[in-house]
């Protein structure tokens, strides 16, 4: 939910968020 604003502010941060999302999925 809070990854949308972060993506807009820091596109590079999206990569880190994606990694965290994948870990949560696993």
C-alpha cells in the first residue's frame, strides 16, 4: 500500500520493494 508513493518518489526503491514482495510471497 505504501509502495505506490515510494515508487513515485524513488523509482529505484521499487526494485527493493519488489524483492521484499517476492520474499513475502515465498
